[in-house]
C-alpha cells in the first residue's frame, strides 16, 4: 500500500510537507520539497482566488514535481454567537501596547471554499487535500473527474470512515501531537486527542485506504516507527518551519528554536479553532475564558493586526506560535537537506 501511495502521489520519499497557512508555507518551500522527492503543499485556505492562482503558478515555475493544494472544507462562521464586547475590550489594551488603533469586529464575508475549489479545478494540481470537514459529493466527483488525487484529514477513526465513504484516496491521521489547527469535524476536539501512532493503527484497521501519519514526527527514526505502525507516508509541518525556504517570521522562528515540546498547548485564543502552539502571553491572557472567544474565522481575523504587529516588533508574546510537541527537535537546514537527512535516518541499520 505504501508503494502504491507513493506512485499515486508521484513522489520518491514518503514525506509530505504539511500545508502551513499564514506565512510559513511558501511556493518556494513547496517546490523545494517536491524537487527533493517529497510532496510540497500550498496552504491556500486564507487566500483569495487570485492569491491561490498566483501561489500555484509561482510554485509550478520552480518545480515539475507534484504539488498539493490544501483548503478548509468546513467550520466557517460568518456571524458571532456571543457578545463581542469582552474580547474587544481585552484586545483594546493589547492594541494600545502595540500602538495599534482599537480593534473592530471584522466582516469575514461568505465562505470562500466554493470559489477556491473552482480555481483548483481550473489549475488541476496533482493532489488536493482538505481539513475541517468533507467537501460536498459533487465537489468530490468533480475532483475525481479531473484526475486529482484527494487527501482528507481525520482525527478519529470515525472521521476516517466518513472520509473513506466520501471517496478519498488517502487519509492524514492527525494525532494529538500535531501542531497548528486540529482538523476535527465530527465530535469534540477533546475526544479527538488521540496519539499519532495509536490513531494510525485505528484508521488502518477501520479503513482500506492508505494512512498518512501526522503529529510529533521530526526525525527519520520517528518516520520509520510511523511506517511500521501502518502508515504509508508521513506529513511533517513543524520540521520544515526553520527551513530558509519557509516564510516563518524571525520572531516565530526564534521562539521555535528555543522551545521545548513541554511548552506547547491547545488553544482557541488566536483563531477560534483548537490549535497547538507554544504558550505565550496572549494565551495566558485568555486563559480559561473560553466564553470570550469568537468562532473561526472571525476570531482569526480579529487577531490578525495584533499578530502582524507583534511579528514586526520581534515580540513573540502576541503571535500564534503554532508547533507540534516535537518542536525541541527542530533543525534549521534547507528543505532538500532536511529530507535527505530524514531518509538517511529512517533507513540506517
């Protein structure tokens, strides 16, 4: 099954670069990974259609290898479900500290997914992946008709079964150790905090499609362990954040390189969705005050100015420092060198 998946994806090595939105995932990084024999991914969920087309064209100009476009297939809210005054008041003080104007409630507009998918069908990347839900049946049918390989994200065996029924070609098993947003769409994220290797085994037993292990994997030895547990490939995000091809801000990168895996936590503070990142001042400010947090992507848009200003000031305390539990094993090296190192480690005697 592992060989079949690699052949279907058009890659030599069982390594997929996780789609990383908000800056770190760049066309240059995706192309470098694909050129090195892995699968490079473009995180396009936050982009306009023009932005998606621009990033794909930029990556395609740098590689003839396969490319993956990733979108959010659910979990989009256009209206607040609570009084926004408390979070606006809290942010007002932070904005003052960062010398920003007072925050205002954003208008996020309609869900961009339908228009984004149309753009995907137009450019026809080799692979399309999604998280936060499952696209409509007609979308899945159109993707298959276009000859695009489809990868879904599951955080439980139940979600994996739903993805299998929807007709995906492979499933990313996003374990509890994974950095950034949880892909949970059926049930609570608390119930879906299953360790990566256990989740791989559960999904492999529950479905007949290839499983891609994701979460806490930073070394070749860990890749080998995931493959032995039943994965056909692995997806790495945090491991690529310190590569020069990544768009990781200097403040973010510095925080990553001094972090230990012990200081990552699950928080909804920055985006409104559960995500794993390094604990900092803003996470502490919100603490257990879940009632203040607005739904995704409204909270995400609301905190954007704060995060941008924090990055410019080299102040990591108000940045979303997404990272998995393996962050202490982060290595700063070019993407091709990292893949070469990982494969040497994975297959050493």
